[in-house]
C-alpha cells in the first residue's frame, strides 16, 4: 500500500498462488477466514481513491484447491470488504466452456467488475496474444463492456494485458494484442443497439444473431487505419514498429544480460 | 406457493431452463432483471418457514446462456432476495474440473447452501447413480458437510436425489444411490478431525492427506450392515428389495400403461 | 445396403448410440470385437463405389463408454475393414479443448477422412448452426481442407450439416449454416499458401499468424454476393427465402400435424 | 540409441515438446512428415530387443498444436514404423472427460500399448501422486490390464511413475504412489471375472456394476500388509522409510547444493 501511495496508483491488483495440492491438506474454510483477515487489513490501509482488484484462477500452481478459484469466491471476499473491492477477470483463468461474457455481464450488473487481464488460450492458462484463439469471444466480451458504456477510462474498468511470450517477439506481440482489442471494440460499437433490442423483444432469434454477427464479420481495419492517419499516427502500428529500429536496438543493447526466470 | 402452503413444504426448489442459444439473441443483463422481479414476487409470497432453493446449471437445454449457469449467479440472485433464498447444488451441473467440495465449503461458510441434487457423471449432466462415477469426490463433498455438522436435518441442508434411469431398474438404482451417500458419510465421519487439524497446522501434507484418504479406503459396509441389524432392518437393503417381490408387482400392474416422456 | 444400392448412394454413414452407462456393465474389448463383426459383414455387402463412414461421439446417449467415442477408435475399426471405410467427423462430438483441425489434418494425411457432420457448440453436442459458436475454428478446419484441395466433390470428403433447431426457423437456419461454411471456405482460399510457406520456413511466427488471421478478418460477404449475382442468383439467400413465401406456405400446410420426437 | 545399447535398455521412451502456439505458424501435415522421418531413422537404429514408446500430450508447452497430442496421432506414427513402436499413455495428458481405461483397452486390443506414465490430476497435467485425485479411475485402468493378464513384466507393458513434487517429500510421495498402484491392482484382481462375464451376458447392469464396485470398496490394505510380512518386508513401507533415517541423511548431505530447474 505504501508503494501504491507513492506511485499514485488507482488500484492494487492481487492474485494469490496459494492453495493446496491434496485433499485433506488444509481446511478449506479456515483458509478463507485467514484470507479475509489479510485482505481486510490491506483494505483498511487503502486510500479513498484506490480500488482493490481480486483476481481468481481455477488452478495452477495449486492443483487441488486455489484459495480464489472462481468469480464467485472472489465476489464473496470482495463483498465482505466493501465497495472498493472488485473482481478482476483474467480471460484465461476459467474452466473450459465457461461463458466469460456472461459473468462479465453479471459483475457489471452487480457493480463488481474491477478489470481485466486480457490474453487468450486454447487449453489451460496459455497466455497467448489477446484474440489469437477465439476472436469472436473477445468481441462478445467487448460488447458487454460497450453495452454499459464502460469502454472509456471513466467506466471504472481497468484493462490490462497479461500475456507470456515464449516464441514470438514481445513488443510486436503486445502491439498485436492492443490492435485485436481495438478491432473487437470497434466491431462491438458497430452493433446497432436499438435495432438489436427491437429484434430481441420481437423474439427474432435469427435476426438478432445475424445483426450481432454482422458487426463481427465487418472488416474494421481500414476504418481504424484511417482514424490513426487522422490522428497523425502511422496507420499500421506493427509496420511502424518494425521500421523504427527499436527491436534491433534493444537486442543489441541487451546482449550478454541474464534472462529473468521463475525461480531457480 | 399455494401448493407449498397446502403441502407444508419447508422449501421450494427452482430450476429454470430459460436462456438463449445464440449470441445477440437477448440482453444478458435485462434477463437477470426480469428473473429478479419474478423471484422477488415469489419470495414475498413465501411463508416464514419456507426456503427458496435456486438451482444452477451450466448448459442444456439452453446452449449459449443459461439464466442461472453457476453458483455465483445463483448467489447474486439469492443475496438480492434475502436470508431465506439459498443456492441449490446439483452435482452434475458444473463445468468439467470444477471443485465441487470447494464451492460447497464457500456456500456453507456464507450460510447460503440450501441443498443438493445428488447424482454423478463422467461427461455432461449424465444423471447417473450417486457415487457411481467418482466415489472419492462424493466422500470429499460429504466431508465438508460433516465438518460443519450439517449432516442431520437440523443442519438446514436439503439432500435430494436427482438421477435418471435409462437402462437400470429404477428403485434398486435409487437404493444404491442412498447406500452410496450413506457409505460416503460414514467414511467422512471416520476422519479424526482433531488429528487432521494437527497435521494441517504442522504443514504435514502427506500425513494429512493419508489420514483423509485412509478414511475413504476403510470398508464401512460391514459396520453399516451391523447398524441396520441393530435397528431391526435388513442388513442388505438391495437383497431385501429383491426378495420383497415389489418389483415384480409393479411391473405386472403397470403393463399396458403409457410411459411419460419429455414432450412429444 | 439394399437401400443404398437402390438409391445409388455413394456412402453409408454409421453412428452408433451403443455403449455402457456404468463401469463393469460390459466388457469393453468384447464389444469392439462384436462391432467389428457387424461392420465387416456390412462392409462385405457394399458395392465397389460405396464408402462406409464411421462416426464417433464422446458421450450421450451412453454415459460411461460409447463404443466409438473418438477418432482413434473409429480409425482402428476402419483400418480393420479396408480402404473404403473412413472416419466421419462431427464437429460437436469431441472432448472440450480438442483441436479439430489438427485431427482433420491427421485423417487427411492418412487418407482416412470420410466426411463431416457440421454444426457448432459452446458446451456439449449442442448442434447449433455451423459457425455460430466459433467462426475462427470453422475457418481453420476449412483451411486444412483447402490446403489439400479437397473442397470440391472430387476431393472425396462428404460435407453434411447435422444441426438441431430448437428455437429458430429451420430452413433459414440451414441457409445460414451453408452461408457460414461458404464464407469460411472463401476466407481459407484467400490465404496465400506460398507466402505462408515462406513465412513458416523463416520461423516468422507473428508474420505467418498475421497472414493467416488477415484472411479470416477479410469481409468476403460482398464478394460472395457479387458472385451469386453473376451466377444469376439472389445475392442475399436469406432475404430471398423470406420473400419467397415458402415458410408461410409450409406453416399453413402443416397446421394440425404431429411433431416427430425422440420416442415417447 | 547408443546409450540404450550400452545400458541394455528394453525401451526408449520419447516425448516431444514440439508444436506451435499460433494458427498458421506452421504446416500441420508437414510437421508429421518430418516427425516420421526422424522417428524412422531412430527406429531403424534400434536393436531387435528394444521397443520405442511414443508418448502423447494434449498441450503444454505448445499451446495451439502439439505434434503428438493424442493416442490416435501416436498410433498413426507407430503404425507407420512397425511392430516395435508402441503408444505410451501418461494418465495426465488427456482432454478432460477422456475415458482413459477405454483407450487403454483399445490399445491393448490392437497390441499397441507400450506402457504408462502414472500420475494423477484434477485439472491439467498436474503430476500429483498416482491415485491421489481419482482412485476409482486408477482401479478401472488396472482392471483392463489385469483383464488381459498384462500386469506382470511378461505382459509387455512398461509401468512408470511420472510425478512432480512441489510441496511434499519426494521419496515418501513415490512410495505412496507405488502403494496406490499396488492397492488398485489388488482390487482389480479381486473381481471375479467369470461371475462378471455371466452378469454382463445376462444384461444385469446393476449386478455387474455392483460386483465391480464391491472389489473397489474392499479394503485390501490388511491383506497387502500381511503379504509383505510373509515376504520378510515391513508391512508399512512409509513408516519403515520414516524410521530408516534416510530422509534426514539426504537432507543433511545435500545442504548447500543447487536445485535443478527448468532452464533459467
């Protein structure tokens, strides 16, 4: 909290690796009590401008119970703390077949969506570039954000990337993630919400779905390129980055350094 | 509610098939608002002795969004209603890899576990006999119930079977389910909770897990048979049922009847 | 086989609901032996022009073992029969997180892909409109087909729809499925395979992925509408169907009929 | 192969981390061709007594395609090599809801089961102690092995542990795994296979399942303890290990050493 104060942070984001690997290893409820105690102490030390974002993750590194494995558990802990405690959604931290946009809508409706760690995955917590695995899902998530007008900073939702670069150049991969979120948001903004509501009320399943899907299938890239040009930016951020020489510069400078790792 | 009043029911148990099949088909948040309205009206009409149990299910028959797909959503709706609204856990209604005993512990800790629909499954909502797919999981669930002394009717948790008999004789299969719950409960009661707590506090992972697993691997069937004999019951309920001739009786009586089905 | 002969069918497509619900219920290997016997007899009765397509499904209606639950099992049965026996892929019949385009590629490489039952799903075997749940996955599957030039009837792959209409008008939903397959195929054809191979050989992960994804994000709908116009067809098949009055005609004609169902 | 020759190994066990992270990154079929080439060269260099075991894994460390993600792919590669190439099953490397004993039975029937990497998991590839997550599944797997009398070394199936110790003492955890496999095997041997076959042929679903489950619920630990005593061994291997002082000895000796890690 001291560091948050010094850096004028508007939020502290908490993720706990804690949990158990084997049935019987610890008392599930007692661990929640201890977690609440620790969070309450931290919460009390937060300034009035600061939010606490409590992330959840289904498994890994703990393999039987994570102390905060799902949004329900995070929600219960946040409700016990107060208004400034909110749930942080990492898009890769769910059971397979979880409908992420649905729980995002639930949290928005309850005023408890604190923010996102964006990334994508095919299997576990793969931490691939955002939108790389299922761009239609990203569009559906952004639609829920757009639908409550929470896409701007005033919306109170913190948007963060949380990706891991094993085989691809890091900075370019992050630019790609930002572009993918931008395109998904532009597509979500294309949905005519009044027309959609009319079709929904009429029970026109195919009509409403077609209107929704039409927005997704629209190619927004030319429009976004034009917008960038109007703003005095390069219309193609990845090409601009490649031309900039920055990648070569850092690769040259960092020769001989020591890579950071997870322990060891 | 009128029927509940006439029958002196202590709980009404609600499960909603409602939801959507396609993205865009309906407004996710607006559906929650309408659900809340309907539940609030029902809740207001409930007598002081009656609880409302709100069941959740991940999918089916709706294939994109269920209105109450998970315990988090059920919890939010229950919290908005009041103390007498609680979550109903159907053991077959979760995403794969969901830790059911964990969420049971969360709901018990929050005073929001209303009851169970017990069954078992390997894949989707298979509705097999309780304990048929993963008896160790059933034991772990019953341990959480035992750990808060909620296994008796006074514990406030409603235990129900919700199984579907496609290929096996119905009554025998239900007796088997009851026996499996009984055996899992007996094993859970065998765990020395003081000794377990000591090992847990000492951080003895293998010791605590071994104590827990030892109870599961103990054969409680002879003990339960003896207990039945002491109570003047047949020690082997399935054999007793088979000898009773009841199955032959109902099969003879019901020849020529019309089977009930799901519609059509 | 007699009916196939009379109707000049080029393929018989087999799916078996058979299996078991409970461990121990039957001998897993013996069931395969009996399945092989039955298939071998049928195979021997097939004319030289006919293929046997053997479909697999992970679960449902059997809930512990399906006799043919996955492509490996179907492949083993087909290999034991001969060249004219091939695997049928239903896109909704896999474990979650299965990479469908990967196994399609494996079957194509082995000369054992018989065809598809196309549909889409978010959870189980939801049988939604093709491409409705994950259009990017459909594109990736069609890319593998295009990559071996098997998209035409001469390619030897049978393309079928297998969807179930619970809430949406049936014919329109099938037109939508056909359009979605058509669009995914057009996008797959847009991928410059030579350029892609160059980027792949160069180990340019982001470049190869971007080229691939660019094709997916291209809006092929105007081009396909133009193509239909050139062929003398209506550019918008769904609008054309709606204008045709066919839906009203069949709804009027079929008033009073009896809906078909699954039994009962 | 040179090392295998020097060490008189009867099998070489291969697992490949190779694959891709992003769609389009590489040609799926071409990778199989290259894999085949490499394996064929190795296979040709193998002595007549040596088997090649080809392991599969659904995902991780590659997050879009693994080159050998499932038993079907491993089988195809092994079939292209010859009789001495067989599939290696790691019990933690499957999609959720995969019926492992079923595919074990398929591989046994095809003469293609090379061996096991035993471990257990609740979620991904958790590498917990064998039998720690689902002891009933371990019993069902061992039943298939017992059912073809392949439990002895002459059976041609290589049994290996592949577990990872994050929080528990390593040697004790391995002893526990061995005990769990031993107990599951003893239970599988208890199943009266003639009686089971009779019930199966009679279509007695509940009877066959009960016979099967009865063996699992039998407490074989006293019998195994007695057997060890008869063999001149300690009846309780974990207690014997604890008493031996070996753990203290290695902990003392290895103070100040450097832990091995994954890279860095």
